[in-house]
């Protein structure tokens, strides 16, 4: 059996997240169906992580095993054929052979999410961004974002009753950037909890609206209590932006 990594992107608006589930359409279901048809055998894929209903991915990785070895030309042709049959809201960029033990979920060393908000009413931005009206103190939001790297327990921003063994994450950075009438929050970590980024953004918006000061933001994190944090902002503004892996898992030549 050879193992392959797929690099893809998707608009999550029509899907109940990445992960396959009963009585709901997921990105995983659609990709597996197309792969199985193209390869003539049942194919199961393992994704690099969950994304919630309505969340998007500019970069997503999944791996699958296949009994038939495919060279780079075969993989390029498979990629082309998949894009012919996949719906317009899913695109496959690349398929590469990897080491037999490589795992799209567990070998990822860094994940980056971005959340987008727009500051003026804009019907063309609304599908992929959250409209936040009223003044925001961006400098204070930047200072609060920098506090995130000082902690590793993010229970306060975790979805309640999740099945994770712990709520420990190593955040490398979190910051805001301005793009015209939009603000983009970028955060990178070794792992993320369910609903974590959306809860962080909701709490940072409270900081920007002066509902919470910097010491209050620290108290939210240290409380390890989800009810202390802000609202979970809408999924439509959240993108899985980048996933990084050790280069040695990729096989460039057979």
C-alpha cells in the first residue's frame, strides 16, 4: 500500500464541517466518493483536523492509502480528474506520495487560522466575513492577542463537553492586521481546540469594545471557564489558512 497526501481547499458554507457524520453532508464524504469512483475501490481519507459547520479552508491536507502505486504523472492526472468531478466549492491542488507512516493529522507541526471581520456594511464581504459595527480599539486588541502566547491551557475557549484529553496548546503568535475596511486575526499553534479561535475572537472583540480590559482578558484565560469568555463568533469568517509538516515525510522520487 502506498500513502498519499492531498492538498485541497474548500468553501465550507454548504457543509457540516470536514468530518464525515450521519445524516449530514461533509467535505470528507464528497472527497471520498470522488476518490473511490476515480480509483475504482473504496477509499477512506484522514484529514488534518476537524473544521466546524460553515468554516472554510484555504489549505487543508488529508491522506489516503491505495494498493496501486501512482507516479507523479499519475497523481497529476488524478488531481485533474478529481477537479472535474468535485463540486465548485472544493478544489484539489496537489497529490503527493508520502512515507508509509505519515499522518495528515498527527504529523502537522503548525496550524494557522485566520478570522475576518469587516467594519462597514458590505453585501459582497458578508459571505466570508463578520460585520462588526461600532468603534474598536485595535491597539488594545493587539495587546490582548500578544497575551495568548503566555498561556498553554485554553479551557476557557474550548467547546464544552468535548472529548479531548486535555486543553493544552502552544500558541506561537496571535495578531490583527488591517486590510482596507477589514480586520484579520491570525493565530498559529501546534493544535487547536474545538471552537477555540471563534471564542478567542469573540473575547478580543469585547476587549476592542472596552467591555474587558487586559487584566480582565488574563482572568478569562486563567478562570478555565468557558462562560467567562466572549461569544463564539459566526463560522463564516473563519479560515484554516495554513498547515505545515516536516519536509522529510514527503517522497519526491520513487
